[in-house]
C-alpha cells in the first residue's frame, strides 16, 4: 500500500487550503452586532496573558464567574416578570408562580406608575394596569405582596424615575407587616441614566434625578444591608437597538458614574459597591452574549479595584440578572419564540448569570397567559435539571472563539469609555445625546439588514408559511381602571389629609435644600398615605420637568 507523502505544511495550513477549496454559503458571517466571525479560532487568537485574563471562577478578574462553585453550589434565582391590572390580580399571579417553583418575585409596573402619574390623571387614561400593575399608594403595595413573607422572599422591582417613592412604599408596606428594612432582600432598578438613554420614562430633569438616586443609594447603604438599591440596566439599552458592545459600554459607564457620585458624597466605595447589581439582555446571538457577560465581569472588577481603589473583594464582583430579549420575540409564528427564549436563556446560564427571567412566547402580542408563563418557567427548570450545563463551572471557558470574542467586546467597550470621557463623562454625554445617537444608528442598520433579507428572522422575512397560527391571549378587564381609581379615591378619603399635606410641604422644603437626603421624607409621605402622583408633583414644584431634545 502506498504511503501518503509527508507534507511540509502545518496542520493549520493544510486546513486553510482545504477550507479555501470549498465554497462558502452566501450569508453574512457576523455577529448580531456586526462583528466579523472568522471561520476558525485557534490558540493564536488568544492574548499572551490569556491564562491570567481567563483566571478561575471566584477569583479576580472573575471572567469565569463570581463564585468559586457557581451552579455546583446554588442554581441561579428563577424569576418571572409579573404585573398586570390591579394589585390583587398581580398578587394572585405571584402566588401562582411561587407555587410552580419560582424562587424570586419580579414586579412590572404599569406606564402611569413608571411615569409618576396617579391612575386618575388624564395622562393615565387607557393605560392603567395595561403593561404592568397599577400602584398609586402604599395600600396598593401592601395588597401586591399580601400573604407573601417579605422577610424571606427576594423581590425585584423594575421602576426608575419614581424608584425612590416605590422603595418607600415597599419599606412601609413591610413595616406594617412587622418586617424591618434590615430584613428586606431584593433589588429596585432605579437606573435613571438608562432612562434618558433608552427607555424614556422619567419624572425629573437629569441632575435632580441623579440626586434622588444618590439619596437612595446612601440611605440603603445605612438601612438595608440585604437590598440592592440600583440594578444598572443594559437590558433596555439593548431593547432600544444597541449592539452588544454598546450595551456593555453604556451600562458599565452608567454604573461607574453612580460609583463616582457616591464617592463624591463621602461614602466609602466598599460600603455600597457590594450591593450594586446589574441587569443584562440575553439576545439571540448565542456566543456574543456569553462573551459580553464575561467581559462585563472583567471590566467591572478592574475598574472597581484599580480606578476606585476598592479593597473588599465583594466590591469587585459584578452580580447580574438576565432577561431574554423582548425584541427578539415575533408576533408572526409566536411558537418559534419558545425556541428563541430557550437559546437566550442558555446563553445567560453559560454566561454565569445570578438570576434569570425567561420571556413568554406570547409577549409580542399581549400580556402572557398563565400557560405561557408556566412554559417559560419550565424552560429554566429544564436547563437546570435536564441539560447538564450546571454540572461544571464555565464549560465554555478556554474556547478560542469565546475568549477571542470576549477580548474584542472588551476592547470595543473601552473605546466607548474613551469617547464618553472626552465629552466630559456620562451625564454630559447623555445631555449631548451621544449614546442616544449611537443606539439609533445601530438600530437603523440592523433593521436595514432585516428588511433587505441579509439577516434572516425565521417566520418574518424567511420561512413565512404558517402565519395562520392562532394563539390564546390574555384579555384585560375594561372595568379594572375604574376600580383602581375608586381605590385611590377611597385611600384619599380615609387618610388624615392635613398630615398628608404637611408631609408634602416638608418634602418640598427638603428638596430645595441641596444637602438634604430625601429618602426619610419620602417614607414620611408614605406613612401619611400620600399618592405617587402627589409626591412626584411636590418634587416637580422644586425640580421642574424634563423635556428631551430630539435625536435624528
């Protein structure tokens, strides 16, 4: 038998020759963010200090995870975002989720609550309880968590502009159940810079909004040791159309700005940094998302340690919540969303998330039905208990592709950091509409790819047969809004009006004093049953309102 002649070419050269002799498919080989993807990654794509950069789980720079045991020790917290209609209806959904294995509660508020309007405001008409739960007073907050042990269950609240008011409601609602602030565990989003960048739900101009958020961080660092007073959110930045690198850069720069503000107030970074948390999107580009989470941990650890001089290793840890991408859900062929959500959730798990929300397949059409919510929760449970991915820590660590992509996204984030610093910092950049313009451009470019068919979205611009699927939808009760307004009026009628007005007057006076922390005043207003709209109006009397300049 003739022997194959020895070749002077290396195995990689031989592969390259064979690869180039084979025609490639005519599709764009890029990530969702547009980063070119090479056909093969090898050890040569890793930096010389790759072993140090990758490290070990639970060790600086935490590329491989923030805890030594990760899911071998404890699974991620399984949260399902819930909130619709009245506090009573949402409370029923909370109990349903807890009964079906959920381990933490995540609360969605309706648009009036997010914007600081009471349910009887003319601006609230038609929106009460539509996209989340209506909460006007501490009475609603008490009803929302009726029958739930707030000293045991971790609660997350997604609200930003009036976050300090909702936190005051939560503290007083727990107080009335005999649970002190020191025992409360959970997170309130409160990421106000993200609102001006992406989600557009605000109550006040940027500077006083930053002050209120700083007041809340300072107060929580002293009164609520188990509470995360801000969840620095890239989720909505990504939902607005950003790339993965933009989500990473703008989110981290927001967080670093909050750290700067707290340090300028005289707080020791190690007194509050361990309670900062993050909230990221899990988009459909599987490996890019995993690389994003790994880069995020590494950047945060480096900046807190080297830039801010944090001494406590817990200050270096980036703990984050993940939610699968709402914008990846399609109204066409909605059952395809089950697959999308499962893949995105798996990316969050392989990326080392601390808690996870899986979207329901019908959310592009309406609020999710109970069946859809249960299936979304079962998706997490199947990943946790059937796939084996939680058996070993960071199973993708050391992958040439993942590590190279992590380095690439990290470098892109620092390029954005430099541009923002040139503009005078994140607050100045937001006022100049810099991140807003970058996101708008990225969103437009991605939509152009989809519209042209260069980027395939199954069931939307390809494989479109089957659009006749009928999906059962959640229907809102049209009488709910009237009932919520009646409950608000009943609270006003039954309270001590003089005490409520007195508390609002004191809040205005404190707001006019530059150094006064407003959290104790907000709690006082809550105890007198002042409504959210009344409290927001009192602060707007001093701070004014915000009007966005248009971005083209």
